[in-house]
């Protein structure tokens, strides 16, 4: 029989107990699994949102050589921001995708306008920028820099609590994601339509967007929350599994979020619901997790927010365990307004 | 001011030479990216060493494949030669120059960082090649993971590497010829295996970035005992 990894390593200087500690305690140190700019945004928010003292204005600007670029403008070294080191309030900070080490400079005055002008004066106004406003716990992201002030996304970040992640928290982030970005998604958030036609990858698009939104929303949690995407279990493929660091020790499984896209007709929507319910129920049981949520994204014309018709005649055990939410997605802001501008709550 | 002929000559040469040189510029560039520069001689060699042993995680081939186990840490004579040339060409700045004595030999050590004005045009050309972008991503990941290590622990962290620790002092460690003797990579894979066991049946899969970061977390722990 072939030698296992453990056997191969048993003859080496590997400290097996230490490797085990990494697995049980450090898993939440894996970097967010996104492209560089999304990773930068999540890490920048993480650097500031968990801190009790981040009540002022912090501006993070993406740079591929932060200190080299900042030094001529009077920026100085700031280290280990992800561990809560360094003063970030009322600062502009140049950093790369991990927003851990960087270069910082204090704002001359504490106004957003003045700080944005300072960026332009340093020719840094064309970089992906995150403006954190501690007073309202909001992160505004300018993907193409503050010079393009019309192109931005705003994210509300939850308070820096020490609490356990709950099903209600997950539903809250689903509401926020819907109200802010998904009710009538632009191509920048989730590309669901091309030339009026639904794309086949709509489910992946929504999943990608939600992963980012969940990572941002919970970035303020004192006990880090991570999303494991597309995990394969004995029960099949789970869409998003949430883990959170325990009050003591390492990260633990918190819950599972199943996503389904409804494209009609009714019979196949019902089938998708049956599948989502059964997956949520089985993953939760299989992985012994506290909760399971099924989010249905309705892309029908017209869409609906009422899960009741889809739940009729479904397995009662599944319905009892899995919380189901249905979100109507509109293909344009006009369609959304014409439908009475529904908001998720 | 860079002497263009000198630069051309330095960048020329058979495949492995040019790869080695580009790799060195990229290592210094990623040190800037993670804000761990200027980087000392010892750390640059340790960084180059880890970048070599861990490259299979990104499905990249190792470059040197062998290293002499010296007391003070990994050291590649070719890398040092190229580093000196980079300084001579005006592509890197030297600070904190000092002499150290090991057994009967004296070495000059210093700290280095890229002189970006000269190096950036070269790197711009290099990064147009997709295969180098993958390498850049890996170097940035490793530099970022090392950049999270407290300054005082960094040297011990780099030397806690499993392949390095397993080798005998004064001998050549060969990790390139046989994948089976690259214990660093095997340890990183073992982390994934253990993670899968811990999160019973989630079918958790760790990406290469996660593996590099978690392996460096292991090195930090191992450096402390």
C-alpha cells in the first residue's frame, strides 16, 4: 500500500502537533478567495471595522508598492493592521491586497472632501479606494478611484460584536445584499442578464456577490467569520458554509446557506425549491450545524417575494428546519420602481 | 542611471540564467508589495529558498532544487552574484552594509530594495507574460504571509521549514529532484488533509494561497518550539 502523507512526514523534522494546532486554530487566517481588488476591499474593511477606536475617517488606497510610492508624499510605515496594530483613524493608508502592512499619512483636516483632494494632489485618485466612515460604520468603495466619484458602492458593516453568528444575522445580510445591490443588479455587482437574456451562470454570479457581501458585512466581528465556497459533502454540494472562530479555540461551523435561482416555469421552480430544502436539511444534519437557510432568487417576469406557493406540499421536516427566503430580482431600476420598489426586511 | 549595455548583458544568457535574474527582480518587487523591504541578505535568501520549496503548491517548478545547509540559513551563491549585479546596474539600493564572520569566512551583508524607477520598465515587460503573472501571484502570497510575521520572529520562522530542518548541517539538501524529498510541500498538503478531517466531511478544499499562508503559520509556531 502506498505510504500516506503522515507516514512520509513521520521521518522528518515536522512538528506534527504544531501542524495540528494550525489546523484547529488558524484556519480563519486564510486569505479571502477573491480577485486582488475585492480582496483588498475586504481586508481594508477588516483592518478598520473590528477596532473600537475606528470612529473617524480612514481611507485605504490600493498600491502595489505602498511604501515606495508613499514615501515621497510623506507617508510612513504602518505594520500589521490585520492584527489591530497602528493608528488607522483619520489616516490615508496605501496598502496592497492584504491591507496588512502599508504606508500611512494623517489627514490635514477631518473632512472627506479635503482628504479626497489630497489624493488627487498625490495622483492617487485613480486607484481602487475604500473610504471608511466610522461615525456611520459605512465603507464606500470607489473601484476606479475617487476621480470617478459617480462609480461607487456603499456597504454597511455590522458592529464589532463578540456574538455567535445566528440565522437572523445571515438573513440580515441577505436583506442588505438585496436592498443595496441585488434587487436590480448592474453588471458591476452580478451579471445576470446579457441583452435582455438570462445568463446560464446566474447562480454562480449571485453566489460570488453574496460571498463578498457576507465577508464585508461580518468584517466587524471580533470573532472572524469566513465563508467556505462550494464545499463537497457526502450529501452533495453545499453552496456556502459559514465558519466562525469560537469564544475559545479555533473556528467552528456556524451554518449553511443554499442558493437557488428561479427561472420558471412554476413546476421547475418548485423542483429547485425541493432540491434546495433537501440539500439544506441534509447538509445541516450531516455537518451538525446550528442552522440552514435557503435563499431563492426569483428571476421570473414578474418575480415574487412569497415563498408560500413553492413550499406547498414540500417535506414538512425540511420546512421545519430550513428557513426559506425569496427575493424578487428585477432587470432594471425602472422595473423595480414599477413593482412598487419592494425592499427586503 | 542604468547602463543599458550592462543591463542587456545581465538579462541575457541561457534560459536558466535569465529566469533566475527575472525571479530575483520579482522577489524584490513582491517584498515591496508586502512592505517587507528593505530586505536583508539573509532574509532575501530565506525568502528565495521558501519560494523555491513551496513553488509546487502553485504547480510551478523549483528553480534551484538544491541548497547547502549553512549555520546561518539558506544561501544561494548564484543569487548573491545576481544581487550584486543588480546593485551594480543601479536597479537596487543598498543600506545597512556590514561585515559578518562565519567560522573562517567573512561575508558582507546588507539590506536591499528595488530602485523602482529603473526596475519597473523591466518588470512591466516581464508581467506581460502570463506565466510570470502566476509566479508573481505566488511571490506576493508568500511575501504577504511572511509580512504578517513579527519582525523579531522572521528569521527563526524561515528556518523552521521542514525540508531545511530535516537536512544535516554542512550537506547539500536536494528537494528538487524528487518531489518526495520536498517535505515543505508535503507538509502544506498535509494541512489540507488534516483540515478535511477536522471539518468532518465538508469536503473542504484549500486553494494554493490558503496553503502557503497556513504553512507559514506553521513555521511561526514551529519557530517557537
